[in-house]
C-alpha cells in the first residue's frame, strides 16, 4: 500500500511543541549543541580537552577492521539490547517466539516492548567485578551481556508480571513495588559479586511503574511498557513511524523516571546538562535551535536513545517501518567515548584527569560526552567511505554495532588488564 505525502507527513511525528522542554527532546538539538561544543574545542578554548584529528583515520580503520571481522558480509544488525540477548553466540529469540505463538501481532509486540524497556533500564554499567552465570548453560557473562541475559530469564520467568498465567509481561503493579532484594536475586548480586548502582536501578523501575500507571490511566489500556507500541502505531493501525518519533514518545512517557538529571525551568529534563559552549540563554553558538528556555543546555538522553534503538526491531517484527534512522545520534557512554580517548582523538589536557573519579554533571564529563556525539558523526563518514556504503545502507545504528562500541571495548582491553574504560565515573545506574 502506498501512503500519500499527507499521510507520510502525519506519520513523521514531531516533538510535542507544547511542552516547554520540547527542544531538549529533539535529537536535532542533541546533534547541534554537541557540534557547538566540538567547535569550541577545535577553537582551542576548552580547558579540558584538545582534539587530534590526525588519530581519526586509525580509529576509523580499527572500527572498519572489527566490523568486517564480526560481520564479513556487512549484514550488520542494529546496536540494540537484542544483541545482548545473543550473548555467548546463543540465539535466544526463538525461545520467546515459540512462547508467543498464537498471539496477535500487537500482543506479541507488547511483550517484546515490555522485555526491551525493562532490560534496557537495567543496563547501566554493572562494574568490572560482577559476573552472571546463566541457568541451563552455565555460561559466565559480565557487563551488558550479563545484565541482558539475566533480565531475559527474569522476564521469561514472570518476575515482572502481575497477570496470572501470563509471565511474559511487565506490569506497573509489579514494577511499582519492586524491591532491591528481587533485583539482587535476579542479577545474582552479593557482597562478593556486587552490581554497581543496584539501589538506583531499583528506584528507576519503581518510577517506571508509577509512570506507566499514570499513563495507562490517562490514555486507557494496560499499564505496561507495551503501551508505547500502541501509542507509536495508533493501536496497531500505523505502519510507518520516524526514529525521532520513537525517541519522542519514549521521553514523553518515561520522562518522569529520570530524576538524576537536570531541572530546566523547574522541570525535570533528564539526561540534560548545562555547558557554557552549548549556547547562551538566547541560543547563540548552538546553531539554529534558538530558544531562551533551553539555551545553555546540552541534551544526551543516552538511555532514551539506547531504548529507542532497541525498539526498532520489535517494531519491524510487527510490520512497522521505521524511517530516518540517522535522526538519532551516537550514544555518549563508556565504550564509544572511551574509543576516542584511548584512540588519541579526544586528548585530556591534564592526563591526571583519567585517574580521578567524576560525576555525570561535571563539566569535564559533559564535554567529553558532547565531543563523543559529534565525533561519532565524523567517524561514521569515514567508516562508510572505507566500506563503500551510503548512509542509507549503513545507518549510524549499524556503525555503532559494527562498530564503535565493540572497538571501544577492544582497545580498552588492550590498554588495561581489566578492560575498564579510560574514565572513572560515579554512577547510580540510572544514566549510562
């Protein structure tokens, strides 16, 4: 069925302009304000970093080599939580598919949304010492893969379901009353095997439950993450949606759960931080996004974008085409950002900065994250040129997976015995 141009325009949902912080939820703002901070670093006015683009070709070559090693046919999947469900070269998805057999397309999509949302929100740096032993396989996993497989089994076992006879759900009624001990058991956490930020993760899921309960009461329907599917597809009738619309809906519905970020104009803004090079109160220096309300703030929404990337496949499996994938940005976190530091592109002026601990709101970390977002766009151009692919053939979501995230982990393992990122950031498990 061919859609009219008018219908296409309706399906490419824009951020809710009525919200005072709408601009901070637009991925275009993320990109433009991060670019403004990179320009400041290029102008040599940053007190924290210099940029050495002479190192960029070697970083691009590393990403290309690793991409070809991992995906020699260049059939690269999206950077997604679903990759962690394949840890240990075990494709676990058919197990869930079999359990969902007989359900409608929409109901199966809601279950996959439930799993994805809960699992992504529990994926925020487990620490270097934590391990998870998978029941049934005795596979020992750590970091994101361990968290992913742990939440996979928790979901299949009904940990988050309040519905008798249907374990494949994540209901607000359970999430809202989740306690630390439940997650401790699920993640096999103990004093000898600690998960970093366990209390913060628990609080995040509790707030998720409250937000879903409120959203369910407002729009009707079940209070579960699957309501995002209903919102994005107009209860299964919409067959096309933009990537920016996915992020916008994620941030609108889940916005109240991110309490660790900034407050802008008295409103919780989430993973958004002030920075002097992000544009002043009139928006100067941040491109065309002039806005006196949000000027001077740079948004990242790392978990929101990571979740949006992870929802692409569940949408596609339900027959929904997701357009304009490169509207979303690269993810500013340990591995992507670590790749640029370890690769010598982002150079701290004071090497001692890599030996101390930082907080997410520190200017040093905000700037590093902004530089990461902007440089990932530059790196993507080089990677596509070397692989002979266009942006349509190799969107950023695939470059991240191919890709930059794995290369960040690889170079960290080469440089440090424990494979830790080059930066130390105090985390409560709710941002990145």
